[in-house]
C-alpha cells in the first residue's frame, strides 16, 4: 500500500509540473497516468460528453505525434479537462502556447494560439444559433472568390455552395468568416445572393470570428441537394497576406480564387497545405497571376481533411 501511495504522489507531482510547464502531450499523458485510466476508458467517457475520438488519436495526442486542431478535437480536449479532473483551460492553454512561431513559413500567418482561441469561440457562437459545424449538410462543391483591395486588405469574399442534406428538415446553412488580425467583425456585412436569405448574425471582436445563418426557402429531406450563394463584405483589417480554408472531413470539390486590385499586385503567390494548424506547411507551389481580374486560383477535385490556402508576398 505504501508503494502505491508513493507512486500516486510521484504521478501527482509529475502532473502538476507538466500542467505548469507543458508541453501539451506530456501534460495529457501525465493526467491519464495520474488518474489510472486506460485509453479505452477515456474514450468511453468522451462519448458520454457527445464527443467521438478514436483510441489511436488519443494515443497520438499523448505521444506528441499529433495535436488536436479541429473543432471536434478541441471539444474533446475541454471534455478531457473535466474527465481527468484538471483545472479549466489547463490543457487548452498548453495547446495555445505551443510553438506560435515555428519558422519563416508561419511568420505572416495566424498563430496556432489564435486558431485555438477562435475554435473555442466558434463553438460558442454556433451554440448560440443552435447549430453545429456540420449542420446536417455535406458539401459537394464550393467555389470561393476572395477579393483583395487597393489597401492590400481582405475586401470580401463570395461563396457558391452545392450541398446535400444527410438529415431531414434542414433549412439553413451557417457560414463562418474569420477575418484577418485586427479586423472588426461588427462592421462586416453578410449578403445573401442566391437561393437563401440572411438570418441571425453573431460575432466575437477579439478573435475576428463571424457566423451567419443563411436560410433556405425550403426544408431539405435526406438526400436533397441545394445550390446557394452568399458574400461577406470585410475590409476592416490591415494588409492581408494569405487566405486559408480548413476542412474537418474529406470529400467534395473546392476551388479558391484570389483576385487583386489592378493597381495593387503582389510580387509572388503560392498555394500550400497543412495537416493541421500546428503542423508544418507543405505542398507549396508557385502560382502565376493571370486573367483580366489579375487572379490566382487552386482547385481540389476532392478535398482532404486539413488546411488549404493561398499566400502572397507584397515585396
């Protein structure tokens, strides 16, 4: 019994040290060890919170092989704080503090901290609208056109969606816009362009996240498809250097076009991908400005989970 007590004391001390200094995977591993829970039991507890995470993912997280990044994964981390009886935000804080500056490729990008914070805010804003990130719809096709203004700012974007309902009674889509650092989402405008009209709009100033309901004129049944277009007028931040789109699941075609003001052109453009916001960037490919609108674009016939974006340099 004495040996067991000594082991528990050591495990508790290791946990306290890890929670204070990190990194995330060490703290998670220490917390699971201190509570004496096998990963299968941790997974079972998560399902009771309505969160689905595989044992393999949990194993990768505590080994440091992968980091939680998607909204569903970040929900799991917050649930783990309760399951493992940890202080609120203790694991999330370690994620946010992890490697905000991992080399020159990330220098002009949003930090991992900002993306983690924005994901938490997004979850709360969606809850206010009684929605989830999925919303009962699968995206079959998405064409997005981003407009960069004469002040090098993210002027706005237009989106054309083709969706299919995988539940009965779906009558809306919740659009998400994450402005550049320093933006003012309360000054942005959401425009319903085709086969929808604007409903409730919510935003969070500090993270620059805006969500908006786009209401359909009909209720979709399972298997029904719907086409609609909407736009977001932004123009509230400083110079923009990239546009990224995250995908939580694979499937569907995605096309991203970035149009620049004729008298304000970048010196070079490139595409890139990331497995997650914490992962290094890969798949870099130079893009050439072309066409009357002086634009660049990428097309993915079938997207994979992760991040796809276009970046550019002004000088």
